[in-house]
C-alpha cells in the first residue's frame, strides 16, 4: 500500500474506524433486540466500516518498519474482520 501519510495519521485513522465499528456493532445489536427484521441496513454498515478499518490497518502496517509489529497489526485486522463477519452472520440468523 502506497501512502504519503505518517504512522501517527494512519494510526489515528485506524482508531477512528475502530470506534465507528464498535458503534455500528452496538447499533446492530440494538436493532436485533427490538426489530430483528430490520438488521439488514445495520449489518451492511458493519461490513462497510469493517472494510474501512481493514484498509486503514493495511495503510498503517505499510509504514511500520518492525516486521513483528507489522504482522501484529495485520493479524489484529484479520481477527476484527472475522469477528465482524460472525456478528453480521448472527444478525442474519436473528432476522430469519
């Protein structure tokens, strides 16, 4: 990934996306509790925010020189993506 931003800017962007994802996940949970049929839009938002977080993490990792730290950032992003996929899957099951 090519970028002209420094690590601090990229880290801040990733943190902001992580906060947004937490908020979106909470919104999905709330909708699932009160209106199971309405989880579609919230599930899509979780997926979209997850993709943005993954992009931000890849950009941040691209400027990290330490291989172990770079790997940890990418593994963390992969784990978040897997958890988000499970959350969206649970949302779909609730809607059935």
